[in-house]
């Protein structure tokens, strides 16, 4: 993240995203596929790391192999196979939704994962149970723990969508967009930008 100063002199926390160039690798139609969509490819990779079926898929479109393929169902611009989509399709001061995978935090307890209070300062006669979940199920009936019980487990690594982020600046010469606020994922991870 970084910050940009507004015209009024306020510091706006922002995230810089590299959004292109993306190549059109497939155009899906209602007649052939049952729905309309445009498939875009991003981030080139070497031919040696590409499977033979994907190699043929990219060759048909006339583009180099890519690491990331994403389908977009609503695309206003008329596109053909092999066309290049850049950040020019995103306007400044518009709002976008960004989808990404959140940072994985590993196996976490109930205090961090679900915000349980723990015992806190008062011990209630316990000397080593400060961050424990407490009782999780009844005894003789129903003799089980109900599904969805908030317990310790893996945290993060989920698909997260952050909606209505304002596009502060578009830099077409370097294919960068600057959005207000934070986006899910770590540095260098892939995100999907939806309008």
C-alpha cells in the first residue's frame, strides 16, 4: 500500500495494481457454449511450463502462454481473439470490485479466529485455560457437536470480494491503477478487477 494526496491536501491510503496487458484467448457464445463470456489471459510464462492442451489453446488465439486465465461475462467493448485489453477500459473516479485470496494465517485458536473473549484477567479458578473455547456440546442429548460450531481451525486463504473501491488514478503507460483502500491478498498475488 501507499498513499496519495488529494486536491484538499488529505492523505488517501491506496493500493497500486498492475492490470494488464491482458490478451483475449477465448470468446464464448450462447450458440456454442450456452453463455456469453470473454476469457482473458495475464502474466506470460515459458512454453516449458505449459501443458500441451493449454499450449494449443494459446496457439489458437495467437498469444503467448499465460499464468492466469479469467472469464468475464459482461464486457461492454467488442473484442476479437488475440486482442489486447489494457487499463484504458477503467475510468478514473469510477468504482470497482476486487476479488482475491486473503492471506493465510494457518491454524488459529478461537480467540483470534472468532473473537472469543477468553477468561481475561479473572481466572475463575483456572490456571491455564485463558484462551480455551469452553463447552462445545451437550452431554447425553444430542450427544454430538452441532455443525457450524465456532472452533479452532485454519484461518484465511479464502476468496474475498471487496466492493466499491474508488479508482483514484489510472496510469496507462505502465498499466497501473491506484485504488483507494486495501485489497485482499499478499504482495504479488493475483486479483480480479470487476466493474
